[in-house]
């Protein structure tokens, strides 16, 4: 298996044990799959970021205690598996996610982002045809 494992925040001995636990969690995956797994030890637990070969495995993150590392990784991989494997389907690309306060965020009208921020791409200075001087909208009287 093409697996890059990056581990930070632990001793060399613990690093070897953690790497073995990660590899055990991925046991049974096809050898040709590329995986990047980044683990950072923070306050007796591991913050883990995973990037795998398929869209549902891109940008996965979890936090788990050392004792549950292999089990937590296996569960995360199983939960992210395609819908044909019994897992819930991934949300559609245009689905709206709930706002942090738990309320559903209102959908913006199509093109709203372009209309609101499109002026940033417009030229800020224009040449005056008679004097050749530049006039900046920021310096004009409002």
C-alpha cells in the first residue's frame, strides 16, 4: 500500500507503535491505493487527518485517545465508505450545511457572490482623456 504516515509529538518508541496501529487499521485495503495520514499528539490524544484515493476519503479528520487509535480509524473508514457498503451517502455538492448555531443557512441567489465581490476585479483607476491624470474612486468625493 502506498501510505505516507506523518507523526508528530511523540518519542521514537511511541512513533513505531502508532505507525503499526495505523497500518493495522488500513489492513485489507488494496495495495495500489494512495493514503496520507497525519497524526499529531495533543494532550494524550491524537488529532488525525486522512486523505485517501476516493472523494469520500479526502479531508477526513478525527480525534481519538491512543488506546482507541486502530478502532477509531477503522470506524472512520467504514463510516466514510460508499453507500453501496451500507454507509450513508455523501451529501450532494450543492446541499446546504446547517449554520454553526444549528439553524439552516439561507441559500444565496445564483451569482450573488459574483455581484457582491465582482467589483474587486474591476480596475481601480481610470484615465481622464483631457488631462491624462488618474482618478481613484477612493479619493473621489462621496
